[in-house]
């Protein structure tokens, strides 16, 4: 089971490249925000898998929760900023 989680972690790490491309080359700001949100979600899963592999899931769940909250707040603040910038124009 441990090797399965290692392969899943490696696969998710490779899959992060697709939304990262959208963050770099997105046609609009909101496409870039969606890509950043997708990267954040995949990173949460990777953090939990690493916690399971190190047999310290309780500690890594706390880290993942803090990361999720910061990612969500950052996305909301960025979206709100660009929404107000667009309204000023």
C-alpha cells in the first residue's frame, strides 16, 4: 500500500504541471486564479499522502488545514482585488 501512495504522490506532482501552465499562460486573470486553486487542492492531497507515508497523519492534517485556509483566503482576496480594479476602469 505504501508504494501505491508513493506512485499517487508522484502522479499528482506531475499533474500539477497542467494547472501551472494555466497560471502562467491563462488568457484572463480568473483563469489564472482557477489554476492556482487547482494547484492548492492537489498540494493538500500531496501533504496528506506524505503525512500517511511518514506515519504522522495527525500533524500533516493540521498543516494541510492551515494551507487550505491560506490558499482560500489568498484566492478570495486576489479575486476581490481584480474585481474592484475592473470596476474602477
